[in-house]
C-alpha cells in the first residue's frame, strides 16, 4: 500500500467516525426533546466539541494530501468531496446541538400536545432525518452510489412534511397566542430537521461525485431517478 493509499484510508476512517458522532447527536437530540432530558442535551453539546475537532483535523488532512501527494482522478475527487462532506456533517451537528439547546437552556419546559406533534408529523420527520443520515453514512462507507441516490427521495418527503407543517402550525397558533414562543421553538426545530435533510442530500451528492464522477447538485430529482 502506497503512502497516498494509507492517507486516503485514514481520511475515510476519520470521516466515518465523524459521521457516527453526528448521527449520535441527532438521535440523542430526538430523545432529549421527547423526554426533556437536560443531562442528555448537555451530552450532545459535549459531542459537538468532538465534531468540531474532527472538522478541523479532516480539513487539514485533505490539505496535506493535496500538497504532499498531488492526487489525481478518483483520489482527487475523493479528497475534494471530503472537504464538502465534513462541512455538511458539521452543520448537521450544529442543528442537532441547537435542537438540544432548547432543552439544555430550559426554553422548552413542558411536552407538546400530542395532537399538535401528530398534525405536523414531527416524530416522522425526526425519524426520516435520522434515516437519511444513516443512509448517507452507509452509502459513503460502502461506496454505494445507488444507495446515495435513495436519499433524494427521502428529502422529497421531508420537504412535503415541512411545507405542510407551516399550515398546521398557523392554524394551531390562533388558539394558543399566550404560548406562541413554544410554537416558534417547535417550528424552529422542524426547520432544522428540514435542513438536516438537505445536508444529507448534499453529502450523498458528494459521494456520488467521487464514485461516479458526476456533479448532480443542479439536476432535477426526477432526472436523477430516471
């Protein structure tokens, strides 16, 4: 195994570790919200520090590989994709940490009405977001561009739920004006979950880029599925 191959293998392992850290943040943020668990919310914030450290370390590793080994073809695509993937991962971690922050800072002190959460398909949205992260991880680790493409169809569902939630929340707020701040927190979480979906799609696009040498970001989803 050449020095370049060793460095690329180490880079992939570090990215995979960062992916699993981010997935754990998102999964734990769902639990922290559901149980109003301040301790778990603080744990998520501690994980954020490790995610940030990975972000900086991986960026540096990518720069060193380019400077020292002058990679070409698929190796270069992998390094370029890695730069973007870790940036998207860091942002997913940020969203998970901000969701947990509402619990950690006790801005959300009571559970929401189940009727409201069901109407905006809140639990379903959280589960899809976590599923998308796991699909993006598996596609990257297994170098499976077909699986990476399946993330796009999940993002369509996320967008549909997000758009419908706006109308549901608007209808609900007319009766709960005294508790409007809680409704705004809920909508903020929904918005963050929708962004997680977008970021998972971005990660999958970068995975496909280095595997198939295709840039898909600006192509329509229906073309991707043909």
